[in-house]
C-alpha cells in the first residue's frame, strides 16, 4: 500500500500535468512577446515556428487526457507524459521562446522522474466506454482551442470576435464551405485557421482509433490454473460458495506458497472475490496481501463478497473496511423434524402432496440429455415468470456441462411431469449441503417448494449430513443494532423502503420458517470512496453485465 506522502505526490503530479496542458493551450492561442518573436525569426523559419505551435496544442490535449491515468499510477501514462514534456519544452522555446512554460514543464519532468517507482500499474485494455469518453473530450478540446484562439488572438481578419462569435466561427470552420466568410489576411492567420482544422482531424482520429479498437476480454483462467484451483478447493473448501469458485466465470490468484487461491471476477476497476480466500489458515494473510499488491499493479480495486465474520479483524488490520450485507440461513438437520408439535406446520402440507401423488426423485451424474432438456423447459419458464435473466458469480446458472456433473433433485407431479427441481452442491470439507438452481413451473401446485425443501432435509439427514444451507438472505439483520455503523443503518432504511419492490423480507421470512441459525456475511472493500466502483463491479459480475435485468423489480 502507498504511504500518504506518496499518494499526495501522485495527486500533485497529476494536477500539475493538467495545469501544464492548460498552460500549453493558452500559450498557443495567445500572442507571443514581439521582442522574442523578432529574435526567433532570425533562427527559425515561419513553418518551424508554426509547427511548434501545433505541437504545443497537441501536447496540451494529450497531457489533459493523461492526467487521470497518472492519478491511477499507470506506467505507460508515465512514459508518455515524460516524452510529451520533452516535446512541450522544445515546442515552447521554438514557437516564442516561452521559457516560463518550458520551466514549468521542466519542473514537472524532474518530479515525475524522481517518482518513477510509484508508477507501476498496467495500462487498461481498450474499451468502448473509454473510446467514447476520449471522443467527447476531443470534441470539447477542439472547440475550446478554436474559440479561445479567435477570442484572444489579435488576428487581422475581416472582423473582431466576442466569445460567442468565436465559438460560432470555430463551428463554421467545420460545417461551412467558405469557413463562415472568414478571410485570413496573412500567413499567420491562415496557419491558425488550418491549425484548428488539423487539430480537429488529429484529435478525432485519435479518439476514433480508441473507439474502434477491439474490446478485449480479460484473460480467462487456463486449464492448468483450473486444475490447481480445483485441488485446493477440494482440500480446503468449507463454505456454500466453494463450488461456485470453480465455475468458468472466475479467474484465480494463487499465494506465493501455492497453498491458497482467490477466485475473482474483474469488472471495470473492481476485482471482486467470491468469499474468503480458500486454503491453509496460516496462509490467509499472505494471500490477501499478495492479492492487494497484484490488484495495485493492475489498477484494480480489490473487494471480497460474502466474507465470514471470523476473518473480519484480519481484513481490518490490512486496511479494509467491512459492511454487513445479510445473513446466511443454515438448517440444523440433526434437530429438524416433521414429527410432533415442532413439525406440525410442515406435516399437513407434505402429507397432502404425497397423497396426491407427488414425489421427489434424485438423479446422479452424469445427467442425461433428455432430463437436461426437460429441466431447461422448467428453467426457461421460471426465468420468464421472474422477468429476469441468469445470475452468475455467487450462483451457478443453467449450463449443461455444470448441471450434468452434479446430483439433481426433481419434484414430479402425479402425471410424471417435472414441477420443480434443484441441483445439489456439497461443501467439501464441511458436512453440510446446499442447493444452487431452484426452479419451478408457473402452474405448480401450491406447497411444491415446501415439499421440495422438507423432502431434501429429510433425505440428507438420513445420509448423515449435519446442515442444509439455504443461502444468503440479502440485507437481513443489517443495521438493526444500536452499535451498527451508520452506513449499515442507512442500508437498513433502504431495505425497509424498497422491500415492497424486491420482497427482501418475504424471502427472509420464508427461510426463517424452517428455523435455521443465521450467520452474518460481509462485504469487504478498501475505503468508502471505492465503494461505488466495487458495488458496480459486483453487480456487473453477478448480472453478466445485464444491469437492467439485475436491478428491475422481480428480476430473476
């Protein structure tokens, strides 16, 4: 992690880079000092001095676009800025012997050279979003350059310009055949008009090159990495999330010792980890610190989703903030029963379903193509009913290769049709089991899901399992105590007011009727300022980038 002093230096360098860019722009569109210009005429011809003006403007545009990348400690941005500052110094001296601007660029150049070790983040992969941003910046920059030039320069055109007329004249250079009636009187006037047009062409070409570059996906995990991750998860996995770390949307970071793995999805600037690192307990600190450093080199913000409470102090000691995001429901199979007074609420409904001919069937892997086809029909009907799309990251999705290799429980109607199904997921070193996909037909019998769950509880109790994980109840228990952090209390307020749209409480109450024990789960992130970026990355990872399907009420 960078020290406060290093972070302040980076901020200073980024701001000074933007200032040098603005100074270059203003210097290029304001008249030079006559004595210096007359002296330079004896050294450089007009074409060289005019070219230096054009270079100064181009450098101004590039420095302004690089300032934010320097703030993110990009190595390539640092190298480009160093080169551009050298060009800036030469251009300012040649165009008008503007040594003041050259000295300012020189000071920044020395500062960046001294700070070279702080700029080690890899550069971004090209993206459509970045291309659009640069396109907008390019258009605004050219408009600013032309408008300031017409407004500030004492040019001998056929008219004087106020600020609005300067803006209109700049637009006329691009959209009228006669440049809006503009009549340059000498070669400097003609150069300025040409420079506006050339700057427009050059900056727009640069922006379009960024816009049209292919959008590259982040490198998926190799087959060797997946085999290594699988071996670690099978040896050390102890949570309901462990199986989902092996799905093919995940990338992996391994500790230096090779005994621990972090499964993450990188979206935007966020690298979101599913659960805690998996591996040897004495390796936990090492793998988290290593992942922090790895993310810093990639210019990613690390965050951990659904962290266990027993690891919170470790995360806090490493500079992370923690936020409770809900509670996980775990049914104790050793005490669960449908007999006596405790099971009376379940017994009546289950007996009715059995008498009507409903039954639960288990299918062992490999699952047949015919059954997968039938399950797909149920799944598609359920997604349509929920007005949503498949979720990813912390859940599985309807992928035939994934479903084919696991146990599936199916509720069949008296006619033999599939009313509902769930695929089962074991928790490796924990003697608990859980479900992933849980889907039913729209016209299924009332009580079908109760029948499915209770039947599963009884079946796995007979198999010797200790617990059945019903998954995370989002926002449950968040901010309810007096000592809860202010942010959690604000989330609780949203939980109460948005419940009518998303039915968080209804889902919580449904799980609660099985009398589970509730365990808090947490979201771990570096600092409050990073929270919007990592939450957006989490939503993108969880939704497969279908943000509207994820956020709209009733999304599946």
